[in-house]
C-alpha cells in the first residue's frame, strides 16, 4: 500500500482534489497504526533485478511502433484496473480496520426511549442495569398517570417560612397583574426500564427522583404547543399527542409577542426588594429579625450572529420564569453578548450600541442583554500579560477562547448587587425545573465541610459502586490517608519567584489543624465556586491547555492549579472580586476552565463539584467505570486528556455525542436513520425523561 501511494505521487494528473488520503486513526491511543507507515519503497523494489530490467527495456525499444503502442495501451489499461482495485481495497480496509473503543463492547441501553405509555410508579421502577435481559414491559393505551404541577419552591406562605423571612410578593407577566407566571408539568412516574444515572444522585441534591418530563408539560407553557396567532410557536403539530390534551387544558397560554423580559424581571424585583434590602445576614423590622435572601445573576454567554432558534426561545423563557418570576426575584437572567466585530464603536455611540443589540438579540430579550467586546477588555485589563508558560491554542490573550472570564469579571464589577453569578453556556439544556436544580445544588454545597473537599472534588461519585455520599466521603478520607497524601487545608502556598502574590483573605485561614477538625469547618458556609465536572489537577493529565498560565514567574515551578471542563457553574461575588484583582493588579490569568478553580485553590475559597446526575448510553461494569474515570493508569489515560473518548456516551461533557442524540429524540426529532415520530407511534409515545443536564447541544429540532 505504501508503494501504491508512492506511485500515485508520481502521476502527472494528481492534484489537491485526489481522494486518496490516509485516514486518521479513530482512537488516539492507536495513532501509530499501520495507516501512518512510511511511504518508502519496500525491500523488493530496492534490491536485485536491476540488469534484467534494463535488458527488458532495451528489447521493448527495439519493437515496432505498432507493437509499442499496443503494449502501452494494454499496460495502461492494466495499471488503471490494478490501481482502481487497490484503492477500493485500501478504502475498504480503512473502514474495516477502525479500532473500536473498549466501551463499544458494552451493551446499549434503550430504556431511555420508552415513553409516556410505559410509565411505572417510582417504587416499582427497576433500572435497566438491574433488569434481566429480554424482559417485556407493559404498554398502556394512555399514560397511566396524570400530569402534575411542578412546584419545587419553599412554601413562601407558610408560618415557618414567614417566621424567618420577608413575605414573597407574587410576580406577573404584565403591567396590570392579570397574567400569572406559568407553571410547568411532569408525570409522577418513571419510564419502564429507564436506566439509572451512572454518577450523581437526585435525592442528595434535593431534586425529586420520582417524576419525568415530556415536551408538552415542560415547554407547552412557553409556547411549544399553541400557535403563533396566540403568541406561541406552534411546534407540536407533528408530535404524537396521546395524553397531551390533559396538559393542554391545564396550560394558561401567554402571548409572548408582548413580553418584555427585562421589564418583567425589574417589576418582580421592585415588589420583593425588601427580601434583599441589605448585605447583612439579617434585617430588623417591627422588632423582629428577618433573614435576607441572597441574589444571583444567571448569565448566559452569547455572541453576535447567534441563532436563537425556537427551542432556544423556549429554554430562555423557562429560565427567566422559573428562576426569577416564580422565586420572587431571587435571580435575574442576563445575556452577556460578545460583539465579535471589534471595529464597532458600541461604547462610543448609543445608536450603534442599540442597532447592534437589536440586530442580534430577539426583541423580547433586548432589556436583559449587555454588549461587550474584546477591544473593551483591552482597556479594562491593559496588562501587560507576560511570561506565558504555553499558549497551545496560539490565540490572543484577549480572545474569548482564552479569556472568556474577562467579560464575566467585568460584568460582576458592574453588578455588585449580586451575591453570586451563575456562568452558563448557550449549548446547555436542562430537562427539569431550573430553580429545583440551582437551589438544590446551592443548598447541598452550603452543607459540605471543607475538610478533604479538594480530594472529593477530583473524583466521580458512582453511587452504585461507592455507596451513598457519606460512604463516599469516608472512602476518600481512607484512601487519602493510605496513600500518604497531604490534604489541602486552607489557601495553598507556593513559590512566586520574582513576582508577588495577592494575599488570601484573612477569613480563609483554617480555625484548627486538619487533624482536629471533625468535618465541621465550612458547614453552613455558601460555596464560592460550584462546578458541574470534577476539579482535577491538570498537571497530572495531558489535558492540552494545562500549561496556559500567564503572568507568573516562569523561572520557578508553574503554580499549582485545578480545572473543571465545561465552563458553567456558580461564582461568589468575593471570589469574582479576587479574580478581578488578580487580573488587574498583578496581571495573572489562565485558560478559562482553569482560572476560577485555581484562584479558589490559591486563596482558600470554598469550591465544590456538584454531583449532578449523568447518564451513559451503555451499561458499563462498575469496576471499569471507577478504574477508567477515577484511577487512570497513566497521565495519557485521564478522562480529561486522551482518555476523553470515554465521555462520548455520557450526557454531560464537552465531547459527548449521546447528549445531543438524547435531547433531539426527546423533542421528537429524527436522529440519523431513526424517524422520531414513527418510533414514538410504533413504541410507547413521547419520551419522558427524569431531569438531567444535556451538554453540548449543537443542533436541535422538533421533526
């Protein structure tokens, strides 16, 4: 085959369009496969037979012209036949010789696709991983349960709540208080043979484990299931509809053509500002002390030219309604819009600013959008940013690829009224109620102790293998002790060389030694950083951006650091202020996935990886899961390096393919050769999934 490739390189008609190229190996672990062998001629072509070749050439030249032409034509024909067969054989071999990943041998689980007519009560549900092979499920004519309102909020009107908190004033969609913020609906059951999540847990995060969401109940209130003439989007016309009429009768239709979400959020806050009136822990009124509730900004990072498709509109409406209006203004949702054309003077001309905004953001979201540009960041953080260890991306330090956090830090500086900022991506979807997720994660994080938090943060919690959260915590403590590892306790000290370091906050100093602490320090303290993937040590992996560290003395060891893949999570105001000071005063920065975790590590902030549920499309053996994801044999095997292919079948990671497939199938769309509508009609109707985060979602549709 190498010889054949060499011959092709000599043909005069070969050009850049020649489709004869060695294909890359499918698995990086096998990048030195036969496809990359040398094109040097084989030994049989290099040695022997030289004289006999010359003699044959002399005899050929002595033949008549007719014979020469005949031999040339026949020879060329044979060459074409041989080469054609060889190319076909080579292409076939390339396809057949693809080396599968080890996890492709594990059986696929199809219980995800069982629909609303297959529902069973939670207490009767048996996960696919525990079910005998070939078991049949019962398919009902109609969904066996009725949809119910999802209400994950505290009982704001209860005596217990009002004893410690200010009353929550109801928020409306309109100026005249006629249109209530809509409810969403779910079924109180689980599809038969629905797989269990591989890591993470619902109950631990305070998320109801016993209900599932289908698209009419989840998105119907936001315009999915009624037409544009009524202010909806009319996306349900091609959907299967068994049982959907029950949800439809419960929905109060909102005409979203008239909604200004910025004005709606502002009115909601004005009604409830007493709840947030002070930065102190309590406020005094009528001789009683009331707790103030922290406020959060939920920031979505978007950009000019972004396509706000219909599903994205439904998602944004869900976020604002569920996080802001229904909670009594505990959250404000913002769009942080990157203006990619650096030549637009958006901050010199109000007219250009507004024109850019209106051309790139749907009208209903204009008043929640804030524009920014990289040119602006050059002024806000002038640097210099010197002494970079390794800029693997080859990108500018002000480019969003390397410094997306610059804009988030700037936003926080303009909005110090928020105790926390949630950093969210546009290609992330959630199938459940947003308040239930974010409030559950926040409450769980506040309960966690600081002792061994960094050690726990670096691991995936697999409940079926490790036991419950308490048992997992004990396991991490035991393994850390057995390995003789020194746990991280308070701000991590390291050599700064010729450059100075900002001192950590005084209240980050541990109150006792780690030995004297009985998992008490940090309990009841709000987390400064919450991530949705493990906080790992990049120096122990071959993650490609592990050395993109800027502003530290390169004559000494690179600073210790942590990273969490997928830049979503919650950051406290005080940690964002420290990040700002680090960037502005001492010109420190790192790759976006690495910067907030490393600042937390250096300054002693409370940082936690929230164990949200993640599903896999295949049934992995539990011991293999733990070994591959928690105990890789070498740096190159880390799931955050070349071992990242192990994540492809998950529902949450930057390279997951299963997340997009599952999300599109849940919407009822076709996927590859699978006709979503026909599959639902022939099966058990619309999919009904328990709440989970899907990432990344690069394409979505309803048909």
